[in-house]
């Protein structure tokens, strides 16, 4: 048994973890999955599609991480960090897949740290500053998480049946995580809406603030349309999204926002690499260490 | 420093591990209500695959023995060796004993 790494020491155990009361039975979600690119599939499109899904998770993970040590309560601090780590885990698997399918030798770190703003394919919703920065507050963070996790859960539920076995396995793992994220956001939406007049006012303002970026989530991109059996057409996730949001907003007696959608920039949105100015600042913080000290490990 | 950091009530958390038979007290946390206490417990105490079931109990609902009563409560059991079932011959062919 090796003691160089605490997890190895726990999980190795000569295949017998019966003597451990807690913290055993870790699974590799991709064990035994065929990693070959499916037949008759464009590697460029599949790689780009993986980047889209990866960047959504990576950028929101970075945003949620900003709450570390600043959440309203210690318990919520850990909850948001857990959610951020779940999303980072999804991003790592998807970035690895994107690099592997691309075949240019780029690994997850290269893709996360050495791409520039216009190469990121995330929807604009995830890059917004929704607090703890000046752009928002806890209610905005919850509103964004509710919208994001409801949308992504609806997409991943379908993606679990993708013709790409790797994407299917990643989605199957993500579905359980996203269901919890959605529940967490819904629980807080109910409490902020039903708390005080002040918390209710801020919850309503929070939904209005992020609502302009909702329509973009359901607009199919040409890459998604070019991979019919592999990718999920996000438009098909809209009925489930509307049902869930209606249920939560009704239970919280909140009005459904009526704010118009944010326009694309010259016909381009986040999926095309056209971002709001918030993303540049986020990437500067996320990437500066890896770029200042190339090849550094920590 | 005398004011509590959190205005939320305190809950005690009990987790049943995969192979354990009983829920075991693992710690405490603050939460605004019962449902959020359960979720906070999930996030704080089962992050490393520790459990398959959680109980949360408002700390105010627990009646605890007092350290002042330690002697009358517990010391009398200290010398009653005959209360342990160690004076029986256990037959070889009796399982699960």
C-alpha cells in the first residue's frame, strides 16, 4: 500500500476495502468506455461540441469559486464550492474528450489555460458576474444556477443516450450532479422569495437580470445540428425547462420575467466565441498563473 | 465575541455509512430550516462517499446528560463486572454469538 497519496492509500487496499467504514467505493465514470470517434462523424464538429459543453461548466465553476470564503454562511460556502467542483469535474472530462478527438495534442490544461477569449464556446449566461463581485448578489447567483442547472439537466438527460459513448457516460454521471444543483437553487429560490420583502425584491431583480440570456441557451448552433445522433438539439430541452421554471416560480409566487433577450453581436453569441466583456477579466484571473509560469505544477 | 456568528439554529447530524448498521453522530451545522439542514449535511458530511442515509435533529431537541452528574450517572456501572455476560460457557456449535 502506498502512502504517497492519501486516496491511493484508501482505494488500493489490495482490492479489499471492507475494513473501511467510510469513504470507499470510488468509481471511474468512464471505465470501459470505447473512446474511438464514432463512424461517419466529423472530428472537428465533435471536438467543438465537447468544447461548448466543457466551457459552460468550466466558466460557471470559476464564477462559483469566487464565493469561496465569501458566502453568506459557512454551510453555503461549502455547498457552492461542491457545485463548482462537480462542474469542474464535468469540464475536465469534456475538455479531455475535446482534445483527444481534435488530435492536435492539446490536453485539458492546454485547452483551459491557453485559449483566448474568442476561442471559448460557452453560453454568455455563465460568464456574467452574478456576485460576489459588483455585478450581482447571492440571489443573482441562485437565479443563474437555477436557470443553468435546469437547462443543462434537460440537455444531459438526452445526451446520456448519445451515439458517442464517451459523451453518454459523461452525461450519465452529470445528470445526478445537476439534479442536486437544480434542487439546491430551487430550495434557495423558494426561501429568498418567501423570506422578507427585501429578499423577495432582490430575488425578482435577480431573475430579471439574468433572463435576457435565457433564449441563447435554446438556440441550436450549426455544430449541434451537424451531429444529429450525437449532440442534443437544445431547442428540444425548452419544454422541460419551462415546466420546471413554472413549477418553481409558481411555488415561490414569483412573476415570470418578461425582459427581452440580449441580442447577438453581429449575429454571433457565446457559442461562436462572441462574449461579454466579463469573460476577459474572468480568464485573466483563471489563466494568469498557468501563463506566467508555463509548465508549472501545483 | 459573545454573539453567535450565525443566526440560524444549530442541528446535529447523524450519518449511516455504507457498511455501518447505525446512524452515527458526525457533527453539527447551522441551517435556516429542517430541509436545508439535510442538504447542508449532505454537502458538509458526505462529500467523500461516507454515507447512504442522513438524519438531522435540531440541537434544541436533544436532552443531554450533564457533566456535573457524571459520577451518579456513570460511576456506579464501573464495578459491576457481573453485568457483563462473561460467565457463560459458549457451546462451539452456536453461531452468531
